[in-house]
């Protein structure tokens, strides 16, 4: 039996192993164990968020290296040049940067545009700022390209207006000192600078209420937010009335060739970090595929709409990743194995039954010719069938599931042997 099993199953095992080797060639490579992400300065919100990602990814076996930059423009350039794998990027900075090899993974939170100005400078539209002294953000920051785009579309440039590349801190100081007229800032509403400027009676905040729809219609990466009366300070009623702000989005951007498993892992972490409610964000509003300046990656879009797969919900990341990659082997393997195993069982049955069937031909010949056999031939056939009985008992090994056929054979041999013995008596 062991020999028969080997003859049947060893070729099957060999074919299966060859099938595994062949189909494994089509298994995608595993995700990388290390990543680099570009943020803003070490004092900014992007860097703080990156530290949280770094800590969480470490638990998943992924090392995240954080690369601080001067701002979103520099971060986007580093990403475009392949120096980093991921970047936190503010909306409105992609113009003039090669982004064909980049994809957004999600928008993460609002980044309001604050336009603070001296109290005595009363205006309602950006085009009214022509000829004034404006702080438009430092080179390399995300503020500058956003503000420059808005100003240029309102007919303002460095030929008719003084445009100063100041940092957020410098812009605040110069605005309070009266050295500039307007400061454009992109910063969290919780920032100390925002609170100090809103509490300063000599400083006012531009309300975009009149043209918010126009701006959000022209720029797909902008949305409008209402800063409700008293939202930032109930005791002092700051702001004193509802103010409409324009807001860009902080987005997580990656190179297009980034591993799909890394996309899902980053979005899993993003949901954990950014889905909570805040002053401007509602619970579960982010991460989102809305208001992204760079087109969303299809894997990210699918994840944001359908959530994690069953494997990712049940197993740790590394195991879910491996099982998901190995599933590409299933279709070709099943195509091979199903007909293979369908054929193996009949083959195995045939090999077992062939041990008994090959003797039936001899029995049939003897039984068919029995009436015409002479005494010498009958003696020879009796001896042969007697030897066959002994051989069946001592040498032939049959699985228990096929023993009924074995006993049928012995019964039939006895039947023919009896007939031969009766024929011999008649001839004597």
C-alpha cells in the first residue's frame, strides 16, 4: 500500500510544489520596513503629528524617519524628487511642482487662512490691498504659494504692492508694531499667535463672507468655515461675531509607487489620529478624499470608502499583509489543483483495484474453457489457482476500504477451483 501511495502521491506533490514555485513569481513584494516623511519645521503641527505616526508605526514593525523642512513647498519638492516617501502638505502649494508621480492619500484637517490687518485699514476684498505692505509667508512655506495665487488672481503682484516674505512670528510682530498693513497666516486656531492677535483691539480679522463661494468654486482645495461668535473665547466673546474664513487642507501625500499595504496602514493610523472632533472638525469628518489638490490614490480612495479588509480587522498588519499578498496564488493554484485532485482519486482506486482485476482475466479463461480441458490441463490450473490463493493471503496488501473486493476475488477463485475439482472427478 505504501508503495502504491508513493507512486500516486509523489508525482502529485511534485506538481503542487512546481505550481507553488511558479505562482510565487506573481506574488507582490512585501512592504518596506522603513519610510521617510517630510514635515514642516520642528515646532509646527505637521512635525507633532509625524511623531505620533512614528510611535504608532513602530509598533507595527515600521521605522518612520521624520525629515523637517521649511514648509510644504520644500516638503513637496523632496517628495517629488524621491528623497522621501510621504509628506504632510498644505493645499494650494502644488502649482509649479512636478506632481505627476504623486498621489494624495487623504485630507487630514483644516488649515484656516487668517488675514489680519490694522484696525484703521478697512477693506472687504483682497483686490483692495493693492499698494499696501503685505506679509505673504516665507520662501518654502505653504502660506506663500497659496497667498500669492489668491493675490495674483485679484490683480496684485510685487510690481504694485510690497510683498514681504516673513515667518509667522515675524509677521505678527511687524503687524503689531505697525510696520506692515496685513499679515496672511495659515495656522491652527489653537495657536497662541491667533489668540493674541484676536485679543488685540488694534488688529482686525478679514471676513470672507462676501466672496467665500467664489473662492471655493475657483479652488478645489479650499473650503469655507464659519468661526462662530465666541468659539475661541467664551468669556471675552472672541470673535465678537461670526467670521467666514477660507481654509486649505492638510493632506498626506505619497509617491504613486508606494506599496499598497503602506497606504492602508497609514490611513488606518490617520483614522485613529485625525477622526476626533475639534474646534473646526467634526467627529469622523477626517481623513477624507475631499478637498485634495493632488489626485487621490485609488487604493486610498477605496480604503476611505470601504474601510479595512477582513484580514486587516482580524490579524496584525504584518500577517494580514502576507496573507493578502499570497492570495494571488490561489486562482492559478486552484486551477491546477482541482482537476489534479479530481484525477488522483480515480487513479488511486484504479491502482488498488488493478491488483484484483488482473486475476479475473485468468479466472475467466479457465471458467470459459473448463468443459473442454483435459485432465493434465485441469491439474495444472488447480495447482495455479491454489498457489494464487496462497499468494493473495501472504503477499498482496489491500487498504481496508477495498477489502470487500479482495474477499470477492478469493471467493471467486474458490468457486472456479471447486468447478475444476468437480471436472477432474468426472474425468476420473
